[in-house]
């Protein structure tokens, strides 16, 4: 087989693996809909949490980092306390789908958007670790992104005059670019 034929065969195998239906767990489980993760320092027992609307209370997440494949990034206008507010929604594929949601004006969201916009698109083919870290005051919460394979943090400070809509669009475009290519991230086993 020539080189072109071999490369074509490898590409077809990768496409087939990506399109194969995921293994279905038998027995009791949760529905496959994504869980929203919220990041802030509102509660003393956690830095991020799930919201249980049935009980009208937060469910603390003890871990301070989540690792997974970035699936989608979007900015959504959401009604909050009687007014429309832009929210950053980052969809992450891990043991299930998660959506990290943060207000666009928060330090957490700005750190997330700026770092994602600075990373090369190739970085999104591998799992990424997103961590929350408290700042010096009770209101400050930082977002840190790590390479889980080597433990190195990506440091990308942002200037005060950053155009956040343009920064978000750069990050969105990079994530979409990765998922549009034939070598998009594979399904985890």
C-alpha cells in the first residue's frame, strides 16, 4: 500500500472511531444531559458547585479542578436578578458532559476566555484541566488552565483594555476549528 493509501486508511479508521456509538452503561444512572457547574465564592464550603433547583440549594463540588475535552464555548444572554447578563458557557466532555457557566464580567471568566484564546488550537485535541483558585479577597476567584499530562499551568495575564467579545470569538473559533477537522478529539474509553 502506498503512503497516500495508508494515510487515507488511518484517517478513515479515526473517523469511524469518532462516530462509533458510545458504550451504554446498564443499570441505574443519571440521564445523559449536561450538568452545569458554577464558579464563585458565594459559599464558604466550595469554590464551585452544582445548583439543585428542586431543593433551591447548591451542591458543593469538593474538587478544585476538572479535566476533559473542550466541546463548545458560547456566550449566552441570561436573565439574572431582573436584568439580562452575558454568561460564558464552556462545555466539557469528561465522565459526562459538563457546562461551566460564569458571568462574562467575572475575573474567572476573563481568565478562562483569555487563556483559551491564547492557546493554540492543537491544545484542544487533548484533555485540558480547568481549576478554580481563590484570590486574596473573598470575592476574587481565578481560573487556571493546566496541561494534565505534565502538570504545567498556562499563564496568560490580560491587559485592562482587552476586548472581551473579540477574545471570546477567537477562543470559540479555535474550538470550532478543532471539531471541524478530521482529527477531532476521540471519545474517551
